[in-house]
């Protein structure tokens, strides 16, 4: 009877061991399957995408990098009826500075623009006196800055109304500067300090 009980206990123990062994085998199998799935995911069985996005704004902006012309003080020669001054270096009067630097307008934006010029005063209110003149001309300070050529190529009477100076003003660093020369004629009867303000207006080219 005792021998039978020992055999039953041994059989039960073997059964438990067998169940545990099967359990371990099942766990190992599931682990292997999970690892295989991980390998699949690492070897191109899944894809995804990323997106890089930005917006570049167009800016029309100009700046007078040389914004003043200073002839200083002077007077008309006693043998003349008029004194002519210009930023080309012309000076037929007495005492005034010889000026060779024109106004320089730079395109500091990132688009080509058209340029219109205007003044707050015409010759009569700027210079005054007898037969005054007030003129400007426009040229490229850097090669091909005004890509279609300037519109005021010779000295032209300054007006308070806008005048088209350049239809296609470039913005690249080596082609973005215009030169605006100024010439004035001072007749008798003109006296005192004289100032005129020149405005440049830029419009982006579509």
C-alpha cells in the first residue's frame, strides 16, 4: 500500500514537471515570435514620412545709403547771372563745395521693384529767385541694377508729381544700387538756406 502511494506521488510530481516544461516551452515560443516580429519591423516592413515646411516672404524695401547733398554756402560770380551746381562736380559759383557724390538708392528687399521719384518742391519754391532750375537724372550705380535701363537718363526737370525712374530695379547684392544725380541753377534774387526732400517709392514687380 505504501509502495502504491509512493508511485502516485512520483507520477504527480512527474506530471507537474511536465506541465512546467510545457509552460516554459510555450513562453519561449511566444518570445521567439515577438523577436521575429521586431526583426520584421526593423527590416523595412513598416514605413512613415516626415514633413519640413516653411514660408518665404517677399519684401519690397529700399533705402538711401547716401541721402544728403551738401553744397554749403556760396554766391553767384559778379560776372555771371546764374550759378550752376551738380553732383557731377559742376560748380560755376563761388564758395560752394564741389560735390561728386550723388544720392545712392539701394534695394534692400528680396524682390525686383519699380521706382518712382518725386520732390516736395519744384525749382521755384526750392531755389527761388530769377529763372531757377532743379533737375535730376538716374543711372545704375552697379552694373545692370536697373535691368531694363533707367527712364531718366539725362537731366530732367524735377516735379512734385511722381516720375518713373526705373521699371525693373534688381535686388541681388551686386546689382542693387541706383545713382540719382542732382543739378541746380541759382539766379539772382535767391537767398537763404534751401532744402528739398526727394522721395523714392518702390513697387514690387509681380
